[in-house]
C-alpha cells in the first residue's frame, strides 16, 4: 500500500491541478521547525512522547513526500531549501545522532533523514555539512540505532553528493582510511549483492575523487583499500560474480592513486586476477568482466616504470582473446602498444611470434576504427625497431596483406578497404622502407584481379605513384601532418644518389615534377620549426 500511496501522491503533486494545492501544503508543513525538532528528540530519547511515536511516524511520512517531490517543492514561492536544510534537517539529524536513547528502538527518522539528503543532494549548497554528517554515520560502530539500512542510506546519499560535486576532497581526504575501512565493514554486514556492490562502488568513487584532485594516498590508506579484496574476489562466484567488477574498479583506482613509485605493491595481487580472468580454460571466467579486466591491465601497464618477468608472462592473453573474437580490439591494441614501448628489445625477443600472430589476426579484418588502433601498434613497433619491425611484418605476411589492400585501392577494385585505412597502411610501409629500403625487393610486384577478371601487377612504380597521387588527399589534421612527413621523407630518401641502388629510384625520377610540386606545397604551408604530433586515434577516425 505504501508504494501505491506514493505513486498517487506523485501523480497529484505533479499534475497541473494538484501542484498549486498540494505543494504549498507540504512546504507549510516543512516550515514547522518546532514539531520536527520535537520528533527528533523523541527518537533520540531526550523527551518523552505523550502520544507515543505518532509524531515520529507523522514526520516520517511528510519527509517521504518531500523527498519524492523535491523538484516540485523547490519551485514553490517562499521555500528556501538551503535554509530548511541548515536550520531544520541538520539539527534534527544531529539531535538523533547525539541522542541518549540506548534502548532497542527503530531508527525511523534517522533512516528517513539520511534518505532525504540523498534526494536533495543535487539542489543544496551546503554539501560540506551534509558530507560530514553522512561520514559520521558511516564511521559509527553498528548499533540498534545505526543499523545496516541507515548506514546503506548514508552510503547512497554520499554517493549522490560525490557524483554531483567534485570539490569536496578536503572534507574527507584526511579520513579516507577510516571511511574505507568502515565501508568494508558494511560490505561484510550485508548479504545481498546489490547492497554489497553499493559500498564497494562508493570506495571506487572516493578513490576517483583523490585521483581527479591530483593527490596521492599513503601506504596505510592503500593497504586498507586493497587488503580485503583477495577474499572478496574468491567468494564472488556464481550469482555474486559481478562483485568482481567492483574489486577491479577499486584496484584500478588504488593504482592511479598511489602512482608509479608504489604501484608495484599491487602486482602480486592484481596480475594473478588478470591472468585467471582472461584464461580461456578457467572455469569461473566471466566474459562480462573481460573489458574491466583489460582496463585494469592497461592502467597498471601505463603506470609501470620497468619491464619485468610478470609482465612478460601475461602478454600471451592478448592472443588468447583475439583468437575468440575482435570485440575488445581497441583496448588490446593499446595494451600491445604499451608492451612495445615498455618492454623494448626484451619484449620483442620474447614475443616476436606472438606479436606476429596478433597482427595477422587483425590486419585486414577490422573496420576503419579498428585499423586506426592497429596503427598505434605499427607506430610503436616501427619507431622503436625500424628494421626489425619491418622484417616482422614481412615474415608474418602482414606486409603482403597491406600491399594487397593498397593494390586493390590503386586499381579501383570494389573489394578494397576505405582510403583512410590505405593511408595508415602506406604510412606503415613508409616507416618500414625508411628502416630498410630493400625490404620489399623480393615481394614486389604482387598481382591482383580486377573487377573485370584481368590480372594486374602492383610493383615499385605503382607504390611510388600511389604516394604521390594520394598525398594531396590526406586530411588536414594532426595525423595528416605525420603521414605527409613520412611519405615525403621516404620518397626523398629513395632518390639517387643513395648508398645502394633501389628499385624505386628510376620511377621517382620519372615523377620528379609531381615530387617537386609536393615539396613546394609543403614548404609553402608547413612552418619550418613545426614538428607533427605523434600518431593518435581521435574522433576523426570514427
């Protein structure tokens, strides 16, 4: 019946006919400060209730109505919600929290007032006071007057405030260790997955505020946040498996909050979780968690300061996931890029064939957005290893795949990939040839079949002609400047005299007029001191 009554009330107070009558009536009731304070003192045990708990129950109902219709009430003339919050709600809640009542009474108003703070969090100015009250409730030891429902209500209200206001770090930063410990205690007191997740999500949110403020957490706070997580991870199985998502979120927040110098302390806990979560043979693996696990992996990888054995043994999971599907291609390419940049030669020596297989899975098999993220791997590989990287691509057949796509585009074949993908391929080929001009001597020419069934050849001449023809069509964005620079550097480097003759030199000389035109255009529009930004995937790659 309570739910039906609330729905009826909302229908009336929000209706065109009912709003002018009911809303002012509720506002008038909320103006009776004396009666509200009296109800609070009754629940606190400071005064004797002549009429039993009737006044407490009455205000519980009025506060319920006020919370449900707060957006309507704040539009009423004469109702200042900040004034009411400061002079009524806060004193009432303070009276209850400081009360002398130790008997086993139901925390009716305490729970309702905490819930009300949650309802009005988006429209009050004095959020600092509300935050302090809520934190005191969360940190209090459990009792009959501060049961699980009250503490959960405080967590919900605290979450509502933190989701709206991002300038409250000073109000809880010095209490962070105590708050986190209290929230874990509440997790242990709860039995339902939703209520446990509510407290864990609040911990993640607190850590997010710390990271967003640019501050760090000390060892004691980090330990308080991490210590309970392995046990929670182990028991979060079957219907509770989604609690692992909150565990991963907290670990990611702690990693960011402790920074590069201390993040290594997380590895013994986190890396086994990542490994087991991505292991295709693991029975309790949940596909719903894969994206969260990968996000944590990427965050920790970017925080790492050195490439160690524990990172090396984990990389094969990238290949395991791609063998199943390409759903997580974006983040897997970011992880692969991170490994190349962090591990350098040690990584390439250990995972040469694994990296080859990963690129075989994705090159030519993705949409343009996926190709853009794959290009991040090309850039990291060929910038770090100009010679070895090109050899890896050639030996794995990846270079031939890219050249075949370029050939189809050059011949206007309907089966070719989009031009923006071809630009990425040509840039990777340019980097490879800058490292080793003879790399493709035994690969070119390659043959393809036209739409009419005619066999066509795509060799050094066609490749060079493609760079010249497509040069002017490169988009004028940050990546476009990089593509143009690399293409032009390649063509200039292949002009005679060169240390050794190349299969491209003759063709370049035949196209010297177009090449000079490109050089003049670049000199006219490109500032001499300007360096292109590193390759990045932006919204223009959608």
